[in-house]
């Protein structure tokens, strides 16, 4: 089960994946409730480290979260663990959980964007960007895409010099598709996500995002 939410203040958000082995368990209401309780503890305490979270008291019981997970393993008979645990802070943090709890995302903002923040979080969930913007893409990933673009151009029979220019053009196109703020906004393709955020609140920007999905 993957869950994400913002704290009561809206300035901190957490995303948690409580992993199990079967869909049957993942969809079980009791299992999802345990995941929600763990997420709530993280939000209340503004916790950012998984080890710290595991050491916390589990709500309503005289055990830690780590002990609760061990108890669930004994009860259900499956390997259960916290997979991803991500947190973000900002002027505002928005969360999106896809129905079925198999996909969730968080986006942090500099500036208040109101209810529109959820649309940006939904974009991050649906479109699976690799980075926030081109400055945050790992250099090796850029080189890999550049190499693919060049190789394709050479395969199409273009000379080496022209292939390099074509590769740069393809790289710019890939930046638009692969980075959250440059993607076309899913609810209005006439603007990109950065423009949509600015339309919600002048000068507002996305400052980070995280996304988790069960295969």
C-alpha cells in the first residue's frame, strides 16, 4: 500500500510504501489502516528518517512501529517492510494517491497554490517525470539520452556533425517530456506545469517532488 499526505499545516508531506507480497494483503483494509497509522506518525512528528519512524510508538498500542510490522508479519505470514519513505517541505506540500493505493506522489511548492497543488501532484503520479527540471537530471542520464539521439541520427544516415545537432534537438524535446515543470499540463495542454503553477499564484514554483508506484 502506498500512501501520501501533507501535515495539518500543509508545509510538510510524507509518502510511504508499506510493502507486502500479494495483492490480496495490499488491498486488505486492516493492512491499509496500519500503513495510514504509520504515515500519520511521520506527519505529526515531521519525521524524515525511516529508522526514526520505525522507533516511534505505534498509535494506541504499547509497541513501536517496527514491532507492529513484525506483528503483522506473524499475523499475515508475508514479508512486510517499509519500502520507500520520502518527505518534502515547502510553503505548501500537495499529495495525490491513485485509487487502489498502488501509486502516490508528493510535490512541494514555494508559494501557496491552493487546491491546484493536487493537480500538479496528480501530474507527477501520472506522467512519471525523471526530474523536477533540467538542472536536476543526473548528468549520466543526460549523456545516455544524448548518445541515444546521436545513434538514432547516424542510423538514419545523417553525417556525424549533423547527428550531434539532431541529438541536441532531441535532448531538448526529451527535457520537455521528462521534467515535471516543463511537461505539458495534463488538464490543459496549452501550458506547461510551471505556467500552470504560476497561474495559481504569481511567482509560485514547484521545488521538489517524489513518486512511488507498485509494479
